[in-house]
């Protein structure tokens, strides 16, 4: 993602995405090292830093997973170089194994962890996780920007806190903040320090007794001091004399402002861990009614209830009793929920509902792109093995195989879990099972599961869907990609070489766009005992489209023989969005056809050919 405004001079006002503003804040803080693994809604932070790293003079990499990315940043921060990593909430699960002990031992230079939660699941299918819990588990400070300007400013402040107190700092966003667009006033970009030295310290970098307990005491002391000093990140707005208050943070604060309530006192929390007891006490002391706005968990609400017992025991507190604990909020939802309490008019959704019903919009499910190699792979595997198979799914574009007509993702849990869960299923059942895992996911978290599977040797077919890129999050490279973050050439690691190193002998590599190769490979491997690995290799069609566009080239377009338009029911099972069916006749939309040719391979001979073949 290249936005030249990210590098504009100090004092200018530019329009940035929230994630781009975080990247700019890192530049202004003098970040010298950044490592990330792409995970939406955080992906654009890394993409922006990757696009400007060379010009700005700092190091950036896409790491194999979030744990490795965080550890690399920790190493840089141990050595005196400011570092930032960005990840989605599930990425923090992966990284947390190292995040908590690093908080104990501390850092020498600023270390910021941007974690982006995704209420509603815009880009996440596993759970609506609230990363604020992690801050409390690890005693790690957490800042929450509520708009694009704060994304930049709070990033700088996070580096300041981190370096001053020698502790990593969370910068928590949600989808609506990460992907918001707003005007940002820029500050000065600090020249990055990119080189440092690790200084040995036996009393610091070993988390074992008796040092462990001393470190625990020290981190609690740091948190107390941060609570007192950075209370300034919290503020009170609105009618300060009102006996009715709203307390919010992040995007919920923006919703509170959008309500336009004149007779309400609004408290904004910028530092959500540690929450300032002093600030909350002062805010609620004279209130009769308090409404706490926060998406997902009642973390602030629980804290306020504890404080109110001593400060204002008669205070009536509303939170999750009137607002949902699931999904994301909106101004309309909040207004509807609090209207009876504040005696304001509820929003009228009837007119909007009537209009939507009149439009009769069809339900649209997410689909794989035209020409996607995964569609061809799914089709071939099911064609050979049939329906009576346990299909193990994983995280990537191929998660869309869950939908009709494929229905080839019986479970999807987390990165790399397809292999581990299938291993358990095979050890307790005689069911045929097939694993689907992508190339980036294989490097991220699939290798350990595959090694375990080989050691315990169940009879399983593992299909690695290798499209040469981390496609789902915007085409970031991984260890199997032949180029790096800035497009520089890299020596890729071959998946087949990794698989062979585990002692797995049943390996086939097939062209993902060749049904003949794919089906032959599946038939052959299905007869083999033990673990078999099929690497279905074909470049992401969207990536190839970008490459061809730069070269001034286009995909070949296919079309259907007019005489065959009614005899192509097989195309229903292929589900290419470029193929349309009107009044029983099949057509190929020339504007959507990306020339993969697979439809011509599964249709009756001669039914589909390159455009112009029938003239």
C-alpha cells in the first residue's frame, strides 16, 4: 500500500487511513525496525511501513508468523532500536507466548504492539476476541485511539511510555478505527536509529526464580506509575455539571459524540490499561446515572462498578444490561438502547426497512475470484474422492470452500489447525480425511503439525494450496515467495523441500490450473499408505492480473459455443463468478473472465474455447 501522504512534511494536513496514521506515528517516533505478519484489520500498518522503509531508512520484514515478528522486534528493542509490530487479535494469541515474559524482562528501546480487534468479524471468522484482556493478564499498558489523528499521536505516545518505563506497550484498535479515514496533522519525522548492541544482563533476561518474582513486582510498580503519569490521555467533555454521564473509549467514544446529546457529561478513556482510578472517581463522583459504552467485554464497566462502591455507591450504572456483548456498535444501536434511560427519541428504522424490502436485494455470499487456483483444486479433489470425506479447513482465501457447491471445509479453527485436528480425527476414527492448507499458513503454523503427523503416521492426504503469496490480506510475501516486502528478489523456500525433510515420500506437485494433473495426482496419492502431500501450485489470479497489467498484457477470454449453452450443468459445480446462467443458458462475462481455462477442461469437449474461436 503506497500513500505518498505518509511521507509529507511536518505541519501538513493529509487524509490517511487509521492504519496509515499508525505507520506515520511510528515514523515520527523514529522507528528503526518493524516486523509483522499480515492480519486484517491490521494489515495496512505493515503494508505502509513496507512501502516507505527504504526511503525512510529503517528495516522492515514480513515474518513467518506473529510470534516470530514480535520476537524479532523484541530483539531489536533489547539492542536499543525502537521497534513496532502489528497484528490482528488472533495474531496476539500466537505471539502471547513471548509477549508476557518480554514485559517482565523489559526493553531498552521503545517496543509497540499494534493489535487490531475485529468486532462483527469483518475479516475474522473464528471468534470476537477482546484483546483488552491480554493487557490485564500481562500487566502491559494499553492505549486506545478513537480516530485517525489519535492513531498517529497515540503511536508516538506509546513509544514514549515504552522507552521511559522499559516496557512493551499495546496500541489497540478495532476495525472501525483501523479502517477509518480522516484528516491528520503531521508532526516531524525523527531520524531512525537502526543499529544497536545487546548488553548482557544476567539479572534481567532470565525469567527464573528468584529473579522472576522481582520482575513481577517491578512490572506492577511500572503500571502504577504509568497510571498516574498518563492520566492525561483521559478527558472529560460535554456538560460537566450534568448528573448523567457516558464513559467510553475507542470508536465507542466517537459514537457517543455523534449522538449529539447536550445535557450529558462524556468521559473519554485513552489509556484503557491501567485505567486511572483517580480519573474514574472524579468523573463519577457527582453522577446519578452512568452509561458505559464498550464493544464486546464489560471490562471498563466492571472496573467502574468496583470504584463506585467506594466513591458513589448509589450510582445507577448501565452497560451490558442494555447493550449487546456481541458484534460492533453503531450510533443507531446505542441511541435505541439508551433512549428509555435518557428519555430521548428512538431512531425509526421502519422507513429504511421498507426501502430495503422494496429493493429485493439477493443474498450474496463471498466467492473465490474468477480464475482462482483454489476453485480448480477443490473441484479436482472432490471429483476424484467424492462426498464421503472429512474436509479439514484452514485460514486463507480457501476458507470460502465452506460454501456451495463445494462444501469442503468441515471445520476451520485457527492458523495451521487443519493438520493437528485431522491427526486427532484419524487416530480415533476410520474416516477418510483430507487437509487443505495454504502456502503462507503452511509456513506460519503448519510445519509443526505436519512433523507431528509424520512422526505418528496416520493415513492422510494433505493438500497444500500454493498460490505463491499471502493473498487473503493483500499480497504480502512469505518464505515461499520469490520477492520481499519492497519487491526485491529473494530465494524462496520450496514447500516440497520442507516436506521431504520430514521424511515424507509420497509427494506430488501439480499445476493448479490443470484438471488432468490434479486429478491424476489425487488418484495416485489416494492409493498410498501413510501421509501423502499434494502441492497444488498456481499463482493467485489477482496477483497475476497486476503483473500482466504492469506489462500491458491481458488475460485470454473464454466463451461458450452457442450450440452448447444448455448442456453445461457441470459448470454449476465449478461456481466461477464469471459464468452466468440466464433462462437455462450459460454465458461467460468477458469482463470477469481471467483466462484460467479450467472451465474448458471440465465442460464437454469443444464447448468452451478462447474468444473468437466460433467465428
